[in-house]
């Protein structure tokens, strides 16, 4: 059994790297929007502080913040 050496002129990107490049290349991308471009810097830093202190991922932190804000607004109306 002989083995051929592998010669590549360029390195191949992993599927995950290609997907992340596709999703984040355009700020108004297909499914993910870059919050650092959409939010003011101070607001984005506050979100990062919340994520760090609660040990949540971005999506989880956003969901919990939206639910808390929503319940606070509707509790004030009643």
C-alpha cells in the first residue's frame, strides 16, 4: 500500500468557518445580524456585561432581556 503525499496550494476552510463568514460578512445578513454594528457602543457593552455576569450566550441573554422588559411593560399597564 503506497501513500501519495498531499499537496495543496491553499488551505481549505472548514464548514463552520465558511458558515460564519457567510453569516457575518454582511451586517444585514440572512439570519444573523451583527449587533455590534446595529447597537450603540454603550448599549452593546452593557449587553456584553450582562452576558459575562450571567454566563449566558448572546441569544439566551437577548431572550431573557426581552421577556423581562415585556413583562415589566405589561405589568405597569395593569
